[in-house]
């Protein structure tokens, strides 16, 4: 056996969506008796975006917190590469598992590949076909570097096939983010969340953080204007992501009637609000998926999505700021809910499927 494969399975996480996706995989591998290491890059370093998620999701404390923090895309990725190279060299894992499409994901995959370490990508094959999105750049590159590609949807499998991925590398496993949602479903208490934030019985939830919506002041102003108008029809709870907080406040969202600006929320608190919402307005990929399973109407302030299954399923609609108010009106008028059955393999068992494939891979390479 190659000595490098004597090491643990090493998971790299850095942001809220990573934690939510990793939790069921880590738990399933633990049940299988697999030796594991968890490395937190610190890309999300606010305790409300990081520590609370480990506690609520039952993730083990990270073996290492690299504390990289924020920065420009190039600067942050460079810092991540240097820190992760040292970590991977010291730990010599048998397999590096990366999640999603953030800078931590790309840096871990690239550092591992340069060291000759095998990589598994959870959530492989998603494509928005918008190369202006940093996440699209990241996910495409990671899929080229990974030897194990775990896809959440048939569309993702198709994208990988068209890009020439070896079919033996590609596995349709379902969506581990939905595992986490279904595991914690009984903890989501909309009434308690509504009371905690002084919201009326009917309200919406807003999350915006994508560069296209918050980095450009004109785009941020357009989003803020649309949300201010929408809040005349429906009170809006807006947990402010650290990345977009100042931009949206400067754009005029602070103090608008019907807009409730909130600090970042833990997973259970946020999902409690989403579960009870009349509609959700977002630019987040994960929230598009979560609302699909919960049957909550979702309006996505983007021109593209890497999760088209949420649109074809009937819960999600892509809109521009000028379309928000009429689209919200349709959602509130009782547009038919999603089919009772969710997208294929979004059944809460993706984590065990991934764990089984990883353990088989480890045995094969022993």
C-alpha cells in the first residue's frame, strides 16, 4: 500500500454551506469506523457563521482551525493554499474531501493535487454557466482535480459527462444538505423564531451576499429599492451576511418600513424562519435547495442558477430586481406548492451513500 493512504480521510470546510453538507458525511464515516480529520479554514470566522454551526449540526470540533479569514479572492486563495499545503503535508491523508464551490474548496483541491493526494468533491457537476461568478470558476476547476465526483442531481451528472469526466469517477448520491435539513426538521420552530424577532404571522426571509448583488453599489441600490418596495406588501426578515452587510445598509435598506435587519443566525434559527416564511428572496444556492424540500416559494435574485432542479420542481423562480414585487405577489397568491416528492435521491441518505463509496474506494486502494 502506498504510505500516503495510511492516513485519515481529511475533510476541509470553511463556510456555512460546507458545514451543512459535511455533517452527514462525517457522521456516516464515523459510524463506519473511518479515521477522520476535520480542518476548518476559517473563511467564515464570525462565530454566528461558524462555531454555532458545529454545535448545532453535531460536527466534531475541528482538529485544526487555520483562521485564514477574509480578503480579496486572490489574496484569500493564496493564504489558503499556503496554510493547507502545510496542513496536508503534516497529516498525509488518504483522501481529501472538499465541499461545494467556495475558495476553501478550490484551495484544498489544488493543494492536494499538487501534493499528489487524491481528492473527493461533494456537490460535483453543478454549473451556472456564468463565469463571472467566482463559485463557477471554483467548481469547474475542482471537478478537474478530483478523482471522486459526488453529484447531487442528474443534471450535474450530465454536465460532468459532457466535460469528459470518466464515468467511473462520477457517482449520483443525492444531496447531503437535505440530509441535514431532514435530520433537524423537528427542531425548526417558526413560531418561536417569529416571536424572537418580533415578526408578524406572515413574513418573508431575505439573504443576499453574491458579488453580483452586493459588490457593485448600483446593483446593491437596485436590490435595496426592490426589497424596500416588496416590504410594503410583506414584512421581510433579513439576516445580514457579513459579506453584504455594509453594502446593503449603505444602499438604503437600513430603516426601511417592514424590513427587519437581523444579525447572522445559527442553522436552526435560520431554518426555523425559512420553514415558516410565506416566501424567501435569496441569491444563495443552498437556500434554493432548502426551500424546495420545505415547499416554500423561493425568488432568486440572479440570472442563472447551478441548481435548475429547484426551478423545474416548481418552487424556485429566477428574477431581476424589477420583477421582484410582481413575482412576490404571485407567490403570495398561492402558487401551487412543490410536488410531495422531492427531487431524486433528496431523501436524507446521501451521507451514507457517500460514506459507502469512500470506504469502498479506500479498501480498493489499500
